[in-house]
C-alpha cells in the first residue's frame, strides 16, 4: 500500500502478507481436503483484499473529515474542550460523584455547625465575664487582668499574628498588607 493512501491508523495497522509459497509446501491440515484448503485460501485472500480496501476508504474518509473540520474552523483544541465538557457532564451524572458531593456537603454542614457552636461558646463566655463584672462591680481593666480573659486574649492574639504574618509574607500588590503601602502595624492588645 502506498504511503499517500494510508490513513491515520496506518501507523498501528499494517498489512501482513500471506506467503502462499510457504503454505504450499506444507501439507493440508488434518481433516481438510485439498479442495477445502483451496477454498479457505481463496476466502482468506478475498478477506485480506477487503481489509485493504476498507483501510483505503477509511483513510479517504479521515482526510475528508479533516478538510470539513478545517473549513468549519473546528480545531483540535475545540474538540478537546467539547470532549472534556462532555466527560465532566458524565462525571457529574455518575453515582460516585453524587455520593461524594453529598458526603462533602454533609461534612461542610457539620463543620459549619461546629464553628457556630464554638462562636456561641465564646460569646457566652464573654457575656458571662461581662455580666460577672457588672454584678460584682469589676471594672474592664480588672476584667482584663483576669486569667480567663488573658488566656483568651493570648489565643486570639496568636491566631491574629499567624493570619497577619502570612499576609505580610504575601507579594500580592493588591493585598492591603502586601508590598507597597503598608498600613501601620496594630500591636495593641484587644
């Protein structure tokens, strides 16, 4: 087969010629007469010829398909995008994706509830400290000196320094603490 008439699949599919001279030297397989063997060899030759013809037709169709896509402006990138979009749609419709999405949704809800509970506990503790100071006529400076408040203040300060510290290391010019105009550092305690 000429290389000009080979299609895209020609690299992986090659014709395997049948050596009639070698098979003529061997005797017919057991159970076959010479007439049956000749009939099978004739059929094999026809099938191989049909395969060659089909490869040529396939190559011509692939060339024609490529020309049509080129005329329509369809690129390989467009086809890839379309295939990826279809694949993503198929993934979203799969049971595994739906179960994973449901599990993650539940985990998010539980995390949100847990964070809400932590916020409620902190608010309640602060409220208790405030009402305690009012009932016992403790001033805010005295409350700030309490061990509970200092412990809370230290923890919040540690978290704040971690968050602010990671922002200061950012090189994002649009970040309020990134390089450029840095606002003054607030080191005052709460």
